[in-house]
C-alpha cells in the first residue's frame, strides 16, 4: 500500500471522517493484497483471508519474506481487514528475520485463531 494512502487512512481514522478514495476497479485493487515478489515477477491476488491463506501456503519463500519484511501483510490486515490485533501480531514477526518456513505458518495460525474458515 502506498505511503500516501496509509497517511490518508490514518488521518481519516483519527478525525473520525469517512474517506472515499476511488471508485470501480481502483477500489477493488485497494482492497486486495497482491503478491508480486521482490522482483515484481508475480501477480497473485488475494481478496479475502481464505484466498490469502492459500496464496501464503503456495508462494515461494523469497516472495513471502519480501512482503512480510516490507510490512505489506500487517498493513493489509490493519487497514483493509480492519483487524488491529492480527496486524499487531504480524507486525511483531516482520522484524524477526526468521525464515519463511517459520513465519508463514505463524501468520496462517494467527488468522485461523481469529476466524472460522470454510471447510
């Protein structure tokens, strides 16, 4: 998520105002998380937590670590999924520098602890 978008969201949240950013396809793009990887070679889109978990379990380690360490995951959980507790838990993992094999299951488990997923 762009820094300017995050700043606008923070300001609207603090002031209690609603923020209308864009309409149509652009709004859809703001609500998604896109796994692109460190070199931008991918374009794997997750619009919800169920798809996110499937993507998380399937993306390569470099892509996972890239998005985790950039703060993309916690920001998506905080601003789009509107779950501060989940975002804070993931934020703690971002600076951890553990391998993807350790952080990926931790994030997926944090989601499953908070949400009931369809079978």
